[in-house]
C-alpha cells in the first residue's frame, strides 16, 4: 500500500490530536425517546422534523469499526452543511437549523452534546435508492469494469486502468439497503422503482451536483472521484437529504499525486479500507480493532479534506 509523505497530509503535530478529542459513540438527548441508529448517525423523530446527531462511529464494508474517530461527526456535519449551502441553487435541501443554540427547547440546552455535530431537518419521504456520480474509475465501479467494460449498464472505453478519468461523469444508481450490502443497478431498474420522470430528474441533478462539487474540489487541489447523494420528497418537492460530498460519502484524491493505474493518495475513508484490506480481514467476521495510528491518520485526512474544500477549519 502506497504511503503518503509527510508533506502530503498534514500530521497530528499540526492538528488537534485524536487522543485529545472527546469521542461520542452513542447519543442520548434528555427528554427525547431513544433514537433510530444508523451506522454513524442517531436520528430522533420530533414529529414533522428530525434531529440528526452525527456520532464519531466509523463504518466500512457494512461494519461499524472500533474505536471511533474522535471529532469525525463534527467534521462531517460541518462539511455537509457547507455543501448544502453551496448547492442549494441546484436543489433544495432538508436543513432547517444547524446552530444548536437556536434549536427549540429542550434541545438548545444540550449545547455540549449537540454543538457542531447536529442538525434539525425537514422530515421527507426518502427515495430508496442511492444516486452515485462517478468521474473516475474506482471501487465497485472499477471491479465491474474489469468484468464487463461497463458500470451499471453504462458502456466505457476499453483500456481504462484503476483511477482512470472517465470520458465524462456517469450516473450509477444503487439500492439503499437497510442492512447488508448496497447493490449497483442500471438506470432501467431505477426507472422501474421510481418512474421515468423522477429517474430522469435524479440523474440530471446528481450529475449537476457532482460537477459543482468537482469544480470546488479542484480549487483545493483535490479530484472528486465519485460521490453519492440521497434524495427525498416533501409535499411532492424533491430535496437533498442525508449528507453531501463528505469524506464518508465521496472519494477525494490529491490532484498533484494522481496517476492512472496507481492507488491514489486520498483524504477520505479509503485510508481505512486500505488498512482493513492489508490486515487480511474477510469482511464477514468481526473487524479488527483500529490501531491508534489509523485513527489519527483518518482524523488527519478528514481535517485535510475540510480545509481544502472550505478554506477553513472545523470547530472541534
């Protein structure tokens, strides 16, 4: 596995170390019922609205890993909020309030728990498919290309390598599994699931969002290899939900080190996947515990992505 040099990713000596961060594994907000737990988020049903709290849990290959990444939930929440603001001229989003001090009582009193890692959102009818855009060949897309020279039914030129730039960005939807593995599907399967008109809208908006994200990433010296979005309907209006263009939902590569055919240097979750692959884990049994250097390396990369994309620092 290729190792980044000290100049590629700013290390813990220039960041707040994971050892000095408080980690939130589970949340419990006084006065509210137990939340519904996703892999990394706790979701509280407030009636017509939802309170979403991003914990510091980390998942890979459909498993939740131990230990968590202290501060990760804050970084991803603040990055996602940044992107919702950047993208809202393309599609409305679910955000109502991101400042926990302005949440309604009794939530506003839980500042230490909620600050920087929680959002109040509109409740939507979530469309049960993930909308993925790819500008480069990586991950499951690369594996499918090796077998068929196509990804999700989209034919691609012969001779592409791992991490090759695609001739143009492509839309590659996937099922949204509550448990187990998501599965890539072709566009016709999406049409059968949601109808022709909505499927066409989802494809166009996903590609528009990807292009906007890729343009912004390029200004920070990053390549947006691929990303996934989730959408919902509120009174018939299509809105962007969940998260947007984070290091959990996207692949970000360092542009100046990118070379087709080689493992890219990334500032996303691929760092953890690579370590898991090298460990010999079978992806089915309980995963190995992450060593401290992997925890810290993950935190460093998530902070680096935040810095390059937003021009600022996350509030930890």
